[in-house]
């Protein structure tokens, strides 16, 4: 079965999940080709075949499309789509793929007219911002309603996202939940360490990741603790200066470290060095929401107790037995209480939390098992 996958940029370091999906599909003997506007991180993410779709700056149809859309007040980022679609039609007519798979909603709307004209089944996967923040704009709401008329299937990461897809106009029959998985067989479980002293968070330094809420809670707990505590944060982003200023103003420089953006292998190493993981995600002012942060699956696979929030699909990532460590979005008092609860837990309680987390990831977030669902879905839309 020949599948062509389209991602705007392949492969961003922050989008490990797409790379893992595709490599797992290849292991399962699905023919996978990637087409992208930007081929990134070729050394860190070796993958074959990848085709970069590019046009020279002087391309007359491209310049005409941009000029026309500027004059008519249309979205600049989609101005060149008609030109690229013409190129894709030639490629698809020549290669005759069985399935097109668009990663992120906007790429689904980009591919839809081509898939419709050539009668190629189109699968679209939504990941987070594309089915939250973008829905504030009538342009994308309309585009998704049109996409619903073309897509053979759309996949989402959680039940909460499925409900949003239904509200847009996709049908029950079109929607399937396929989780972001982790390479569980490659992650060695180690029993939770006791006592909990070292906290870790991983995520872009942006509002929806809730780092400021985590920091405010950590600051409160640290001031009351008789034992030294530490908090490491991995990631880069627009909120770095805001976070840095809070650390400095609260005299937290000896306890909190910003480690910047790290390769995935080093992220895993940091997970093994930590005693607990926290990611207090929330809905950003822009409307941007998480899907299901892969790092929560990785942290639980390692064996870390996880502190998080009742946000988007996160409650589905955490076993029900561990929901007592979830707080309402933005509720620093609850986050503080949950941290204190974890710090006060017995060694047996900590290890029970750890085992529940690992078991849940094994059962529901195994990358090979989730990728096999895509393989089965491709068969369904082809026959």
C-alpha cells in the first residue's frame, strides 16, 4: 500500500510524534513517502523518501497568486496553494498513491481539492492548535466544513478532540481516535525514586504549557519545605524572558534551571534523573490548546509520577487512579496542594502511582499499536 504524507515542515524537533508514526508504519511494511514544504533536521531524523516541494521566487503564477490575495485581503499563507496543487496533481497522477495523509488541519484543506479531483482517499490528523486556536477564525471554520465534505477519515488524539471535530461538522463515521504513542519497548521502566525532590517539566516556553503556574506553585512549596527541592524546565519559546524574570525576582536561581531546547535523547536522560514530572497545560488567551502532550506518555513510561491538569486530552493520558494529581487549569492553589500531596506520599504510594502510569502507557500509548490503527484505517478507505 502506497501512502503519501504531507506535513508543512518535516521533521520539526517538536514533532517527534509524526516521525515516530511514519517509521513505525514503515516497519509494518506500509510504503511511506513524505512531501513537505520544508525538510528539516535531516541528520537527527533520517528518513527516506522525503520530497521537498519548492518553487523559485520568480515563479510567475506564484507571484500572481500572492499579489491577488494581498489585493483581495486573503490569507497570505495560503496564497501559493493553487500553484503547489498543480505540481502535486502531476506527482499524484504519475505515482498513483493509494492514500493521502495530511498532518494538521490546514494541510488537510490544502490537499482536499487535489484528493477530490483525483479521487484519492484523504486522511487528516488533527493535533491541537489546528482544532482549537484556528477555530476562532471564520476562514478556518469554513475551510474545515468544506474539508468534511472531502475527507475519507479524520483522526484526533482524544475524546475531547473528537467532540470538537463533531462540532465543526465531521461525522461520527469519519472520526477515529488514534493516540500519540511512545516507543514503549525502547523506554526502560525504573521504579519511582523516593523521596520526591527533583521536578522536571518539558515543553515550549509558551502560555498553554502552564510553566508560570508550575513555577508559582513550586515557589510556594519550596518556601515551606524543610528539604532542598529542584525544578528543571526543558524548552524554548516566547515566554522565556517572563519566566526568567520570575525566577530572578523570587530568588529561585539556586532551585530552578532553564535547560533550553534539548535533543530528544537528552530529554529522556533528564526524565531518568528526575523524581516527578509536571506539565500544567492550559488554554492560552489565543484559544490554543494541547492535543495530548507526548512527553506525558514518555514520563509515565519511565516511571515518573505526573502532575498535570484537566485540560484537553490530558485526563485520558493519565490513569484514573492518578487523577488526584490533576488540577483545574490555572489553579495555582490546587497545583500547590497536589505537589504537597506528592511530597508527603509514602514510598509505597509513589511506586503504586508509578506502576499505574507505566501500565496505562503500555496499554493505550504504544506507538506501534497506534500506528497499526492507521494501517487498518488505510485499508478501510481504500476498499
